[in-house]
C-alpha cells in the first residue's frame, strides 16, 4: 500500500534537483549535458559515476549502481521508499498529505518527535533548573558563550525519572523514548537513560536531533573514580532506527555548507571542541562520538570534501589522542580516503587552545598553524614510530617497516600502495624495492584475497579466555555493547586481527560481525562467530551467570594489559631520553610514569 498518491510523488520528484542532491555526497563536474564525479557508493580515483539531469537518474560504470533521486536517498540514508519520499519532501519544503497507512507509517516521525521533545526538555533544564547551575558554570569555564550553546541546543539531563514524568504529562507514548534509547526499562519501570549530564544533540543533515552525547561533569567524574567506579566521561545513545553510531558524526548539518566555502573538513574528538571552533570562526568542524573513526565515517567525509578538498583529523596530543590518530590513519588508508592528521601541542584540546590568552586573532592564527602542520597518513605513522629515522638500530628499523607494511597492506589500490611505499622509503632512507619485497612476503589484504586464496582461510590467532569471553558476551548480549564502548572503553585494538574487526562491528555498527570487513571469507572466524551466536552464555565452560560482571572483569583485564604495555613504552622512552640528555622529556615522561604506576597499584 502507498502512503502518498502518485501526484504527490511526482511533485516531490519534480522539485528535486538531482545534481544538487548528489553534490551533497560527492563533488560533481559538468561534462556536456551531464555531470560526472567519483562514485559515492564505492571508492575510486578515476570518476566513473554519471548524473543525467534531463531525466533525473544516475549510473556508475564502475559498480553498476543505477537509479533516481528516491533510489539514491534510500541507499545513502538507509530509508524505506516512503521514508525517502518524506525525506526529499522535507528537503524541498513540500508538505505531504498522507492518504493510506499500512500500520508502519509514522514510526520515524514519531521517534523524531520524541527526540525533539527530549531535546527541548533538556534545553529548558539547562536554562532554568537550579540543579543545572554546575553545568552552566562548566560551560562558562570552557568559555562557551550563550550564543553557541543555544546554536548547538546544549541541555541538561537531570535523570531521576524527570524526562519520563514530563513525557507522561504530555501524553506521549513512553515506548517511543525507549525505542530512541532515551528511557530504559528497569524491571518494568521506565527510567531516564541519562542522569546528571550535559547533553549535546546529534542531528541529521536537516538539523533535527536524532540522538545525544552526554557528558558527566568533572566533579562527578572525579568522585566516581575516587569511589572505584568506572564511568564514561561521555556516553552516547546506542543504535536506534534514527541513529547509527558508526555512520554519524556530530555537527555535519552545520559543517556541510562551510565545507564548500572553506574547501576542508576538520574532524575532532568531542562536541565542546567543535563548539569552541565554531565560536572562533571555524564552522567546518565535526566530531566522531563514542567511537574511533570508522571506515564508513571516512568514506562519507572523504566523499563530502571530494578530490579537491582536504580532510583533516585534529586530535588531542595526549596518549589517547596519539592512539586514536594511529587508528584514524590506518582506517583511512584501508578505506582509500586521503586524510591529513595533526596533533595539538602541549596536551591541549581545541577548546583550550582557542581560549588561550586574550587575543582571539592570535588564537585563531595558532589554530591555523596547527592545521597547516598536518601530515599525510603515511608521514604521520612514520613520524610517530620513527621520529629520528637515521638513529634507528637494525632491529627497530625492521619493526618500523613491519608496522608500516601492515598499514599499507590494507590499501585497496595497488598504485596507491606503491606511492605510499615510495614516500616511506624516502623517509627511512632505504630502497623502495626492499619495502615492496617485504609487502609481498606479508599476508595479502582481504581486498585482494582472490590473488592469494589461501590467506582467507589461514587459522586465526587463538584468543585468551578473557578476550574470547568478551566477544561471546557482546554477541549474545547486544544491550551490553554500549556499556563496553562508552563506559568500559573497550577498543578493537585490544584484540589481534581479525578478531579486532569482529569487535569493531559489535561496538560501532549494527552489521552482522560475520560480514564485517576483514572477517567475511575467513571461514574459521565465521564458524566461531556462528557458534557463539547459537551458544547460550550459561553453557560456556565455565558458565557465565552474570554477563555484565564478566564483561567488566574482561574489560578490566584488557585495560591493565594496555597500562602494562604503556609502562614498558614509557620506560624505553625514558631510557632513550637519558641517552640524549633531554631533561625536559625525562621530567615529562617521569610524571607520566608516576601516574601510570599509581593507577596500576602495587605488584
């Protein structure tokens, strides 16, 4: 059954300029009577995607995708046909009149209204509630003015069932808030998802809120840590019919138009960074939330900036920022997306850098200088692993080469792989053919597994009991995935390949982990995943009676392993600094070592 008559569908189709629509996803250039560009559905360097405005359709001669504006929006925005009509009507400013209903219509609209209701409620709480005084003071300390706070619709979630009570008074079905992950069912009683946190709405491309990132206040965070309770500074909504964490970024609705004017898109870590940058005159900024940069993020943002624009990842210069920068570089390499990466100096975040001093012009100039210092993904990896390449001993040089080869191996384009190896050879001062030989000795990437069919079925590394239990729990208990990602800070890098790809799919996407990039085609891994999917946790040996408690135990074990590896790294770095008599580095590293030892405790 159709929700809208053919006359309304025709009206929407005629109102949409398909060239403008698709230009929001990939840059197009006029070529005679049609337009051409790189396909937004697959990665390519040579344009094979054509748009024909006369009859309103597109076709890719590379991947054979074909359709009209409705087909395009269905695929790119993950919508049903009726939802695509409504999406395009909203874009064109057309008010539709629903004529028929099959019982499913309106779910998205109802969920949108529920999230909008929550957003307005949180905004009122921040503005008016005495309980939000500390939140208002925090935003002021971060030098985020009222104008930018209102522009980004920042709010305060008081918790204590107040959102549920407000929804009841307004006569809104509480199950809508549950579906949007704003209320949770606790033993038959609806409770607020967010308690005493500042809320930052995550919006769709039209600016409608679809989810939230919620920040704990610093005092509450410190109190929780002092009490030995692990809490996430930020927690975000889990995936819902409106929101897909692995494919959504914060502030894209504001940044899209700025990207066209500035020719660049800047990816940051958190909402306050983006807000501070916007306030300082940098509207072309977005943030990934609660996850590392995913391949879907990379492709989406790479398509937005196009071949002529710049995609810049700007992260904090602390240990977590450095680790995330490495992940971002490797992800973009594997996705075939060109990116430049920069780290902020002196362990500042963007908001702190832009707020330094009293001269806004000087702060903006410093910020531009940091952006100008961004390096290509390969140069970034090389500078981190070998800041003084000519001082490397042979064993360390081989380690650096192997790390580089592991990153370059995932690049889908063979010509691009060779160019990356050329750059690396020049930096390290060795012959390129040496790197080429090393590359061909390594296991083939999943993208070219047909050239080396044996690699797909190579036996995967054996997992220790903690890691194996963690994956089984997350497969059988989807409701614990947000806890693992947001509060327990479990990372795919905690596991060896290809198990890291399985964990990434569980934490950051709604996809079947057996079909994830780097997993599909590996029969031994797929069989194990399928076995976990059908095996209840209480039938494990030993049985898991309390999945959340066991998950926390496994996550704590992984965190301690990370700390112990960092301890070894700091000791080696201090040894290197002592040889160079770099007293400033020795003091800084020594302080980091002291903090880390205190966290690890005796033993």
